[in-house]
C-alpha cells in the first residue's frame, strides 16, 4: 500500500527537557496538541541525524496508559522521516532490557522506549519517551541535549497521517511511503530476550533448583511483576522454561495503570510481596518495576538483600554463570551513592571498581570500552555487559544461579559474604514530592557547608558515637573513556571510618522535588552482621538530618520510603 507524508507546522513548547531517563511528564502533558509529535520529531532528528533515511529502530514500552497512541504516532512520524524499518514489540510491549537486547541483536540504529519506569501510570499518571542509541543504552548527554535544543526551535514535523499499522499482529508488513519502502516487523515481546537468557545462564541448573518442572523441590519462589511489563517475561522464563509453578508468579498481567499502584520494587511499594515472604513458605522472592529494569531480592522470611549487597554477591560468584566463564569479568562498577560492598570484592579479585554518577548511561561507556562486566545501583538496578540497561530478570536468574550452585539459602549466602568482606550497612531515605524551593535551599546550604574548609576535621556526635569528617564534596566524575566531566552529582560527607552521608535531588521524579538521603556505615565486627541496618545506622541518620536541617526546611518529619 502507498502513502504520502505531509509536513505539519508546529511551535515549541516549554519543558521538553529529557532527564537522565528520557522525557517524563504526566500523561495530560503528552496529550496536548503536537507535544508528543514535537518530541518524537526532535528525537529522530537529533538521535539519528543524517542516518535517518533507511535506518532501523526498535519501538516498545511497558504497556502503560498512552503507550498505544504514542506507538501509532511514532510509526507515522518515522515513516514520514524516511526510517526504513521498525521492530515493534507485539502490542507495543517490550521491557527496557528487551529493547536493549533487540537493538544489539539486530544491530539497529537505536530504539524508542515508552515508559516512565517505576513511576505510576494511568490517565493522570506518568508517561515517558526515551531514546536509546545503537549500543542499546540510554542516549548520552550530547544526544539528549540536542533533542532538547530541537524542541526549543521546532517549527514543523513530518507525519504520514493515513498510515495505520496493526501492531497486535506478529510478522512483517511492508508499505510504500513517498515512494520509499517502509517495513514494520512486529516481534514477539519475549522470544529474543529469552533466547539470550538461555545463552547466558545454565537453565538446566536453575530448573533443577526449582523442582525440575513439578514444583516439588521445596524451594519455592514468588515473583511479583507489580502489573508491569515483566509479567510475560516472568511467566515464559520462570514458569514455562524453568518449571516454576504458575502460583510462583503474581501480578503478571501488565495493566495500563499498574492496578493503581506505584510499580517500584522496594520495601514500601512491594509490601504485599514482603508480607507473603514473611510467612516463611518461599525461599526466594523478587519484584520488578514498571519497565522491568529494576529488581528487589528477598530471602526466606522476607530477608532483605540491599541492592548494594546483591551486586556484591553476584560479583563474588560469577563462576556460577556460564556467560562469565566464557568472558571473565573485566571490572566492576557502582553508582556513587551505592554502598561500597562491591569495591571489596573487586579488590579481592584484583579488578578495577569504578564509581560513577547516578544513571545507567555512565556504565555503558565503560562496557563499550571493554572495562566493565558487572555493575549496579542502590536504587534496585543490577546488570552486566550482556546489554546496556539494568535488567531485573537477569538479576533474578543470576541469583537463582548462585543459589543453585551453592545450595544455601539467601541469608546464609549473605552471612558468608559478610564474614569474608565485612558488612557495608546502607539505607536510603526518600522524601518524595517536596516543595522545590525548600529542597533547593537545603542543597544550597549543603553546598555552602562543604565549601567551608573548616568542615574537614569537624566532629559530629549522636549518642555514644562520634564521627570525624575527612572529606566533603559535590561528587564529580571524569569519564575515563571520553574524558567528559559530570559535575555536582551529590553532596558527600565522608567520615574517618569510611561512613558516608550523601544528599541528592532526584532527576527522575515527575512532581515536586524528591530528596534522597543516603547513609552508609562499614562494620567488620561479626557480632554486628545480623543487626538491623536502621538500628546500626541510626546515629548517622540523625547526624545527616541535623547537618542538612532537612526536617526544619521541608517540614517533613518522616521519609516517604526507606530502603
Ligand atoms: C533514580 C535512581 C537512579 C536510577 C534512575 C533510573 O534516579 O536513583 O539510580 O539510575 O532512577 O532508574 P533519581 O530519581 O535518583 O535521579
Ligand atoms: Zn525502570
């Protein structure tokens, strides 16, 4: 069938600035006339440049409200701009890790992901458009700023208004647009990803752990997809392929509003999983966020594995994963606020450990340069160089591989790990949806505080604990590969015993300001390993609150979420 494109006059809108994970706003913003069209046009122009004509892109999202409408628009705008081929997940569904996997497998020019990650969905919830480049990872700063610049001056976009493509139907559909061929390939959302996981992990070993298909092993698991995109992946991989009973997978139907919940796998928003695990029936539990890149790991009786420890345990046990037998670990990395547990593993193994700013794209450069194999963030992100996004299902398969190999429970594995390396206690306090002015004021005050040389050597006391400041700065990162410098990534106050308190404002929240306060303390006394992080870190938490005057400035007495 033949179609003609047309050029539509438009005008720039305010606020189309993409953040660290693409452009995120509330759905009604995207629904404004031409808002989505503008951003998609600028994404193609800046993201692909002179490669647009004849290019191939992957398109998919987490199934949230407004995804279908946006997918249709993307098809029409891509066709009119001369894109040659789109690989679209059936019904517009792809998890974020699956998009990264498909971009790399088919060596496309990039991809567009429709998600607002862990933020709520629905008609009044959040939506987002994210561009990933040909390496499968989030677009680097240069590209996102070029997109933003485009949105400030855009005066027209191209669209092929009559081109309607049924992307619920698997297979290839070909069209002629302005005399050029335009192909839409609708792919099964799960198949390429599953095939890849089978190459990375020993599915037989995990299948045996899970009871060889009859679910009778006594090792019961519970996976909560939180009505996000991971549902179909969990069902196919864990149930169909690995033999876990259907009852092991809950909330696995992706819903446009995530059932009204906040699809963020942490102790607050995944509380129902925590409650189930507390009953002691399951030996392992996990939850995923809306787009499937985050994960939370729990052991029997809801034993919580901090993401910082999860990363360290996986890094310490890579021999359980065939992928790393074939290509041994090159290096490890964590985001700056993530606790330093993995640093200790790296040291023991004689590997480099990088500390990068928050946001996955910083890992991608190191991976592309062959310097990094395993990395993670305290914000429930874990992954490796198999793709260029964090990967929730991968993390669960990594954990199941370790459990299958070591034949120990989750808690025992952690205890053994701490006995070897000591324990990096960690907690994060999130104050969501604060007013922006006081939050900015707090950060400003902290800036002023660290600028004063007298802060170094100063002591802070709480109860019988005294901490002496040895370093205070606003974290700055020089990328070892491209030498780019990223400044002001978080205020750090570091004490003599390596304990740290860190403050950042979130770059991904969609309303008001979200303050994140990170607290870390290292302990090498085995009698303390089993203690609750909240108890151990209480003095540092109090010091952090007092130094920042957070309660006084924001009026918030308690955080929204404690991790
Ligand atoms: C948050 C996390 C960060 C993660 C990002 C995207 O960003 O803290 O680690 O990379 O989401 O998932 P923030 O809201 O803190 O800027
Ligand atoms: Zn996410």
